[in-house]
C-alpha cells in the first residue's frame, strides 16, 4: 500500500477492518499502510475522539451503539430487544426480588412482564418504574439519586447506599460492551460503579445482549463475562462463538 494514503482513506479502512474482524491492532494498521506506529496511533486517537471507535491497548474495537442518547438507542434493533425481553422474563419466578438496571433493552423487559406477575422490582430507571406501575401485584422500588439525562437513570452515592440494603434474587444488567478479554463495560464511571454494586447485591445476574454489542467495549469496566450467570441473545454464529469463550459458569439462552 502506498504511503500516499490520506487520513480519510486510512480511517475508512479502520472502520471496514473492525466490521470484518472485530479488532484491529496498531501494528496491523502500520504495516498495511507502511506508516509509523505513531501515525497509526494518532489515527486511532482521532477516531476515538470522534466516537467512531473504542481504543484499547494495542489497537481498537468497534464502538458500541449503546453510547448514543437513550431515545436514539431505543430505536436500534427494537424487534430484537422484544424477543430478548420475552425470553428473559421466563427467568423470573413469582415472589422474587428483581433488580432491573436501566437501558433500552431492560425497558422492553419491563414492558413484557405479565400482568399477573407477583414480584418486587427494584430499579434506578424512572421509565422502568413507570412501565411497571400498572401491574397490580408488582411492588416497585425506585432508587433516588442524581438523574442522568443521557442514560435516563439515577446515579451517585445515594443509589449505592440504597443498593447496600438490597439482597436480590435476580439482576437484569445493562451492558454497553461485552468482550471475552475486556469484560463488561459501560460509557460512564458512575454507571459502572452502580452496575458493579447491582451485581454484588444479586444471587444471579443476567445480561440481555443485542448482536451489535458482542465484541465491543466502552470506557469503563465493571465486571468479567464470567460474572454473568446468563446471557440472553439471539441465536447466531457470533453469539455461539462468544459462548465458547465465556466460560462454563455462564449460560447462553437463545431468544
């Protein structure tokens, strides 16, 4: 490849390589265009700053669509989210105390809950609390705290304090990125802190994962894939391959 390649041409190659392979090393980019690794790293920094990729040690990963604002995220893969929600709700037993983390897929889970379900739902999502308010046998506990407009969740020390009082049977966790090496990640530090506390407060942890999140990463890590008891996903080659890498303690449930 000629050294005359423009930054725009290199950026286009990076996006296409990530779509095809899921990861691109700095050395691969350097060798492909016969440029220095410093130039390759600069390309990756610029693209990460623009929100086009997620930088990791030694290269880059695809950026998760979960970094978009809530309303835009809700429109992505909506039919897939409905199918995941219908499969995931089968894990809930009557009488359980269930944490439902915020996020667009978990909001769909709340919408799919049967009207005759008797359970206690604990959440930091006002939208999820509202969605379950007309279920006559569901008690809803909404954590107070600082309302984050981007994620549509309450965050902060107050939520952490209230989580310390909860011993849940089940937690439905939102993930922005899920990667066999980089683990479970999200876009905000406060979100990561809350998600980690939710996992620690629950006997079993479930993640509903759309296809676009497999193999991606966000800025803040809050756990390992092996911390999950269940991954609910659509049946695909990507999901099956990921299941092999996840470890024997994590079960993959197909929607």
